[in-house]
């Protein structure tokens, strides 16, 4: 499962979070956010992590030219659109970005009708992300979505769950939903932009324990297959 830790502002924290098990690091490129950093600051962080980690820039209601510049200067592998970007804008952005750059469209879920919007985006983005709705803030709110309303959500492209996830509630969320990945920001912070590495480590311990349990359950369900595999290996 993809695990994106977002709102990173400090090189040493980016490095530590990658080592702890994140698959993606997120950088806030929205000037109004307390987690905002420039392309030069992003570059300083990503230069310290191996190339296989995903590096996602979060934008809201800006231009294709601005996004292109930050992607290039910051050496990003993907962009997350967190504002009111239309499907047409996503299509236009695809044409202006280098090939292979992932486009993630965030939908801020106010009610179940908001999920219907997903249909308009599935053909022009790579991935959807669901975040909680807040009347004054675009993201990083720490508010959870009412997960029950997402139980029928099954878009034809991969999707990430965001919104108020913490090491304490992530198990509950993943017991109810099966996203392709999760995205955490304020739930693993001491203050905006200052990640709490103890909480990040706690998160990855929870996820590892879940995986061990799931693997054990799977193995107990296929005893014949595993003994057949053992027999094949015998001389
Ligand atoms: O984090 C921000 O400051 C931010 C600003 C503008 C747009 C998006 C932002 N963050 C995104 O919000 C979600 C959820 O955050 P949280 O876990 O509830 O704190 C996450 O995808 C961030 O990328």
C-alpha cells in the first residue's frame, strides 16, 4: 500500500520519514499554507532521499506554467491538485507536464454527492484522493471524512484516503475501507510543518502489524498450496 506523508519542510525529517517506510513524501506548494515551501527548499529535501521515493507537490488553483516550473525545479514525480481544478484543467496540465508525472486529484468530501464528481476525473488523472471538507481551509485540517459514506466508493482508477488520519485511527479506517494508499499530514505533526517522528514510527509499526496479521490469515487459508510448493522444491 502507498503511504504518503505530506507537509514535509525539513531535510532531516524527510530523510528520516523515508527510512521509516513512507513510499511518498509530500510538499505543500500552496503559499497560504503554514506548511508552504519553495521549489528550492523542496530540491534541498529531495536531494537527500533515494530516487525511488515518490515526491509529490500539492497545489491549489494555480496555473499549468507554475506547476510545471515547480515540478522541474523541485524534481517532483507527481502533483496533487487540492483546489477547484476542473477535468479540463487536468487534461491541459497532463499535456504541459513531462511524461510520467503522476496527477492526483483531491476531492474534498462534504457529503456523499461529492463522490459523484470522481466520475468526471477518472479518465484525465492517474489517482484520486479523498480529503475531508472544511469551509475555510483547503487541506491539512486534521478533520476525518465520515468513512461510512465511502464504503461504496470504487472508482475505476486508484485512490488514496486522506483527512485526519493518525496512528490511532488508521486501523479503524483500513478496517472499513480498502484504498490503494493513505496520506497523513497533521496527524503525525508537532506543529504545522514540523513532523513528529515518534508518531510516524508508531504509524509504520501499526501498518507492519496489520500486514503480519493479514499474511498469517492468508497462509492459514491456503495450507494445501504451501505444502504443494514445499514438495516441488524437494529433490
Ligand atoms: O497541509 C496543508 O497545509 C494543505 C494546504 C492546502 C492544500 C492541502 C493541504 N494538505 C493536504 O491535506 C490532506 C489532509 O491533511 P490532514 O492529514 O488532515 O492534516 C493531505 O492530503 C495534505 O496533502
